[in-house]
């Protein structure tokens, strides 16, 4: 029993950055921006978070650095795709690859090539007084770190903004028919750029979660495709924040199971297979899914005539 | 005129190389309906998009209520009470009517219930019958247009610009729209009505401004003009009178195409064509009338080889071509001008020359030892451009860069040339402007005088009366009969198209006289 509780605790822990990244993706994609630079944004966030925290000795500085750097990468992506009207997917992939080299390079510029990996203390667990005493869910849900709690709070906020406010209506309309938005007197490019910036902030913090909360160090394999999983979660969750939460948890579970089996070992099945579990899950679930509520103009460059 | 609500002074607009508007000036008065008349590409939409802030003028000035204004975006225009309904609607199909209407006018939290009630009230006020909570994509086009109008009304518009508003409407809906326009103007608002149809202009406008090649070529009051003058101002010269020489019944003409008792019966579905039986002589135009979707498309495809008959046979010059596929029939000299040229007639991104050989690339015509002789193709295309008066700089420009009418000329030219024996024209003039219609109709008559057979499908009765030697009326995949145009009236055709047979008509008449 305790094993299962531990497994679920771990699952919730691992799901946080995926949910956070997917939420950022939801906001950007609802305006029509297929932000596939997210893998690069995650990595940049992981690097900036670690560097910020290691150099200042302060967790908050680390997360702030990750947020800003994630936003800057997103702005680069947004500038190329929205204002220079370059192809979204090609640019996104290019930016993602660029950031891989960039982070490795600047890690060495800042820290040299250390003989043993540089480490920091990971973000501590923050037990919610009272609630954490509830059996089972007390440990699973209320003995997590602060970023996890904030992420849970962001889910309803994003939901509210998207479905209940004028800003949300504009965001959704931009992804469905940008011309209609322009005709209604709203600057489509600005809306898309802002949405991409917000997505970048979320992605940056999500990336920093891996370096600051999960392992307490940085290396270039730290993200290894988790950005793409967040990208997939956004699809599977039907561009809905609640969907992102649910699928984020599902992928958290699959990651935790992979880690658990690897740790226990002896099942006769190569543990690498379980590491691949989340990635296989993306393929299987996407293929099984019949109906997607894709924003009609997702990935389409909006060219304004004037 | 008293103080004009809107005044444009010397507006010019240049796109890269094209001068879309050249020194355009106009005044719009309060309570006035002004029609902006001109052919496609005359610059009507451009000048209005400048007034609405979607485009920015290269030079010139805009005055609203006598005050000079800079309109940088649609927001500025809307703040001045100007709204524009685009030709292709700017609606978010996945959203509800209310969401579409309030887009850009609300801030912060949206009280959807309250907004929906307000929209519904507005719709009821004008008797539009628009369900405020419905998804726009689920609504028919006529209602979608009303959503666009509501959007303008919701913003307290006093200057309403409508770009080709009738292009998508059914005849009854056009009537409703026209009466709305009149009512709206009588309430002291102004309407600018962009169109290329003269009939509408005469019906709704107080004043008509005619544009051609980016310039204003005339401005007339409706009661001081007629369609002939308007046509001349629009296209720059009088329309050529079509002349049809000879009749199809000349002795010794032989049957070109024979369709014998053809039925097309898809599996598990009602027959799309039932017992179609007719022949077309050489030098004859055989017209098909009918409401779209009554089997005309299938008839074309059956003759063209894309749809296999379940029973019956097709003969071309006495030879059975039923077993042949599309390619085989192209080689036999059948040309087909599809009703939707964008989908079936051309590749918009490819050059004119490439489009000319699109269907015949496998024929040996342009083949030099297995390699395409582009010089040959270019020369051929250049000749087509000249012969058919296609407005295009040369053979290398993409087909999509031409105006609709000129694209159709290219497709018509290719098919007329490919179809050495029979050419099928499926709604060849749909959506074209006057000059292009005139041009295409001339081609049809020229092919006829050259002895080719023509199958002409049209929903425009006047076109059939003008061009066809015999007319068949189609209803639910059957022929209601084949008639001499002289024996038909518009009223009779209308009844035949609705499925009332000639016998029933005489019966009804007798009953009436009996009473």
C-alpha cells in the first residue's frame, strides 16, 4: 500500500511541469500559434533556473531567471513566426535545436567543465498544515512543493480567462479566424505575440522544475523530450486547461511507473522500455483519439495585408 | 448636397506594382444608399477597405462629418460609426452568434446570458430570426450574413459598407436584404453597396458610382440612367451582341453524342441519373436547365468518364465509348469545363503554361524525345492569351494571380481546344462579371459554328435561351423532357424545374378553364 502511495506522490510530483508546460501551450495554441519551440524553452528554463539559483543561492531567483529566459526564447520564436511570418513548425524546431547548443555552450561559459556535477538543494516539500494529515491523499496531494500548488491554482485561472472573459474570446477567435478578429478592430499579431510570451513564461518555469525540484543539477539531457510531451498533452487535452491537467497527471503516472520499475528491477523487462512509456503513450493515445477540437487556424501564418 | 457623412478626396492605393486605386474621390450623404458598381478587380473593395482601415491609402484624405480623419485600423473606423461586411464573411464558425457579435466590444468578464439576451433582442427588432445561441457554422449562409449585419448594428453603425452581399444569397433572401437596406437608410444611416450586378443597383441604390481599373468612370443618379449606360461605364465599351447563326436542324447533320438509356445507381442509394436518353448533333448547343444538385454534375461526369453508368451506353460519332475512362475520352476529343474551376479546373500556384498542359501532359503534343518542350507550350499559351483576350502579362504568371474571369477564360480556352468534338460547359459563367460572361458566351457560339457539339449546363435561364438550340430540364436525376426554346417560357421552365411535367401543366390549365 505504502508503495502505491509513494508511487502516486511521485506521479503528482512528476506531472507538475508537464501540466504547467501544457497550460502555456494551450494559451499559445488557442491563438493559432503551434509553439513547438517548447522543448527548447523547457531546456532553457532548466539551464537558467539552475544557473540563477546556483549563482545567487536563492530558489526564487532561479525560477525568476527561468521565467524570463523562457519568455525571451518564446519572443524570439514569436518574432520570427508572427512578425517575419516564417513557418511555425520549422521555426519552432529550429529554435528548439538552437537552444540545445546555446544551453550547453553557456553552461560551460559560466561553470567551465566541472570534474563532478555541480549540485544544489532541491526545492523542499511544503506540507499543507492540516490537509497533509488526511490519510493517503494527505501525502499524495498535500505534501508537494509550492510550484505544484501554484500550478493547480493556475488551471482554473486559465480556464476562467479562456472561457469567461473578453480576453479569452479574443484568444480563441484568433486561433479560429484571425481575419475576423482583425476586422473586429483587434491587433491579431499583438495578441498572438502576448500569448506566446505567456506560454514561454510557463515553459521556462516548467523547465526549471526539472533542474531545481527534480534533480538539483543541470545537464543537457535533463529535459529529453518532456517539452514534446507537454506539447502532446495540449493536443490530447483538447486545448482545454482541465484536459491538460488530467493528461498531465496520466503522464506523471506513467513516468513514475517507469522510474519505479527501474528502481525495483528484476522484472525481466528492460527498464529502458519503461522510460519510453510516456512517449509511447503519446503515440498510442493520439492515434486512438477520434475527434480533436483543433483551433481551425492552428499553425497557419497570419499575413496582414496593408 | 448638405454636409456629406463621408468624403474621400483623391485616394490612391498602390500594392507593390499595381495601382489599385487612382485618385478616387466620392461623397456619401446621410440616409443615402450608394452603389459602387464595377467589374471584379476594378478597385471597389480596395477603396472601401481603406475607408474601413484594413488597408492604408498611399495618398489622399478621408473626411468624416467634415473633419479630416486618419483611419489606421478597423477600430478607428468603428469608433467613427463605420462598419464593413466583407465579401467572405469574417465570422468564427466554431463560436456562437453572440460570441461573434460581441468580439472586440467587451472587456473583462463576459456575462454571456445578458449578452445573448441583448443580441436576441436586436435580432428580433429587425425580424432577422437569428438564434443568438447557435453555432455560426451550423447556420445557413443567408443567416450568417444577418449575423454580420447584427454585428454592425450592435456597434451602432451609421455607415454600413457591404461587399457583394448578394453573391451568396438565394433570390428570396436578396429581397429581404434589399428591404433591410432601404429601411436602414430611411432611418438616417448611409449604406455603400458594392456589386457588379446591374439589376441590384437599379433596385436599391439612390446614386451609383461606377469604377473601372481603379478609377471612377462615372457617377449617376438611378433615375437618370439605364443598364446600357451602366454597362458601358463599367466595361469601357458596349457589350458585343451575341449572334447565333443557322439552326441545328439543317439537313444532313449527324449525331455527335448519343446517350442511350443511361442510369447511374450507386450502391445503397437512390439513383443519381435515371434513364437519360438524348443526342447532340454536330454544331449544336444542348442546354440543361435545372436547380443545382438535380444530377447535372453527375451527367457531366458520366459523359466525361468519371462516373460509370450502371446501365445504358454512350456513343460518340457512332462509336461506343462507354468502357473508356477519362483519359480515353480526352483523347477522343471531349473537353470539360467544370463548374468549380478552382477545384477541378486548374492549379492556382502553377503558371498559365503549366495549367494549359495540365490535362494533356501525357499526350504526345508537347513531347520532344520524352522531354516537355516548354518553348512550344509557352508559345501555345501566348497564343491563347491573345486569342481569348486574357488579361495576363505572359505565360509564366501563376494562374491564381489572375482575376476570376480571366482564370475562367484560360480554362475555357484549354477545354475548347481539347474538346475537338464535344465540349461540356458546366455553369461556365457563374460568378463572372459582364465582360467575362460576354467573352465566354462568344466562345461557346464560336465552337458551335465550328461544328463542335456543346453540352451547356446553366442555372441562368436567360443564358440558355440565348445560346441553346434545345433545352432539357432536369429534376431529381431525370429529364423532364427536351424542348425547343421557342416552346418554353421562363414560367414553364420554372415549373419543369420544380418537377411539374408538361402534361400536368396542360391538365391544370384545362381545369382552370373548366371552372
